[in-house]
C-alpha cells in the first residue's frame, strides 16, 4: 500500500514539468514572432514619389541634397510629369547656351524662368507683353549633375503645385493645381454650409490654391474666395468676376460691369474701388494698373494712387510688322533708369515717366517700337516717316531741340 501511494504522488510532478515546458516554448515562440515583427517594422520603406495620385519612377538624379541637408528635385525631370516642357537658356532668347545655368518651363498657361545660384524666379504667360513677375525663393536654385534643381520647400510657389511628405510611407506627394481643382470640385459643395456650387477653373485663379485660397461661386453665380484649409471666408461672394493676380497677391474684381482691385487680406477696403470700365496690370515691378474710365485710359499704382489721369485714347504701341515689336512699358531706360509708358492720343504716340507721371515726349510720334538686334532689345521712334533711336529722341526733348535729325 505504501508503494502504491508513492507512485501516485510522483505522477502529478511529471505532468507539471511537461506543462511548464510547453508554456515556455509558447512564450519563446511569441517572443520570436514579436521580434520578427519589430525588425520588419523598423525596416525603412523605399522612397517613392506620387504625382496626382500616381506613383512615378525615381532615378538617381531626380532627388538630391545639398551640404546643409536641404532636399531638391530636378526641374527638368519633374517637368513632364507636372505638364511642362523644359528648355535650357532664357525664354525668347535664341542664343544657345550649353552651360545649363539657366532654364525655363513652358506650357500653354505659363513660363517659369530659373537660374543657378539665384533665389529669384520669374513667371509670365505666353500671350503677355508684360515683363516677368519676380518671386523670391527660400533657397537658391542648385546646379548639380549638370542639372538645375529647386528645393522641395519652394516648389509650391515656384511650380504652383502642392507638396507633402508622408513619413509613414516614406513618400513624396505632389499634386498640380489642375488636379487639386478637380478634387475640390467634388468635395467643396458638401463640406461647406454656404453650398458653393463651383470652383473657378481659370488658370490664374487655380494658382490661388498655391496660397491656400479657393475662388468659388455660390448659387447666385457670385464669386468669392475661401480658405482651402477650413473654407472660411476671405472675400465674400458678391462679385460677378474675380481674377487672381499672383505677383501682386490681389484680385481684380467686377460687379455691374465696374472693376476694382481687392486685397486677399480679410476685412480690408478695396485697393481700387469698383469704379472703372476695365483694369489690368501693365507692369509688375513696380506694380501699375491700367484703368479705363469714360472711354479714356489712365494709370494707378500698386497702392491705389492715381499716377496718370484718364486722358489717353490707348496705351502701348501694337506693331503689325515682323521686324518691329510692340511696346507698352520700357523699364529702366537710359542713364536715369526711367520706367517709360507708351501712350496715344488721336493716333499719335508719346511717352510718360511712370515714376512721377510726367510727360517725356508729347503725342506727336507715328510709332514707338522695339527691335531685336544680336539678342539685345533696342528701341526706336518714327517721326514724319523717319526712324530715330529712342535715346536720340529723348536727348532732343531734354535739350528742347525740334529737329531730331
């Protein structure tokens, strides 16, 4: 009997050892799985680039960093993906430059000019006779691998795209303003109390998206501006039309066929009251507006101050010749670096100094035009069917000599 009892006592002890061993193996297996998951999670995903929702290939030269760790993207390599052609040199300058220190992007809506080691870029539109609008970047344009690069911090304003980086996915996300407009078209009406029914698809107004603004209309087809982040009102929906002027950061507004200029700053008075038949920018730096009142043209500066009264039939000389170029504003001309405006009365042309509004030459000239000579722009006037350089004409005016020959 005693032997029987001893055997029965030993039996549970063996089972416990087996049970403990099994538990230990299970815990060990769980630890191994946890470690494998942790190691897998710590592996960095390869960098990817998404443009308008589609992944695009990244080659060795698309993205670079400078000595300060600032990240840059190749302008030429990203150009096609965001809807531009890339060309070397300067726009409308036909001398070939193989140094690759300058380049520009071009499409039907916009031209953007870049230069290595310069933190300024220049924008214009193909149909404009204005000089470039100037924009200042945070970082200089970088030349590396014989290519020009723009920093990722600057591409929003520089290229009129949106940029974000997903840390979790290790992904660069770029969207063009055209793609963003399509996105807002579907989301905007359902996300606001005001029930905006449309977002402007004019390219000038799409560029407002780069500055966190949306140009939208309500059910009454009145246009206003809201924040693209929280849809708060910036400019109320009270205008028949709005046009964003990116370089000036303002809107040309109209209502009841009267035009004015509205600031993008909320709760501010118009820069130019809605009193005019037409308004357009004729010079970017310094900023000047051409205004039309009672069929006559005048000039108002960027602060809303009248510079030239509405006394002129038209402004600018519109050339019909392949040799002669049209002229509106001549910037930094002569020794005094005057900004000269071409004005017209009764079919004759004259010049006004935009800096002080004073006449440089009365409206007695038959033409005022430019020529491209060996890559340089030269200015000429025609008087009584004779051609003279603009320098000679202005010298004659300054010395009050009638005969410019």
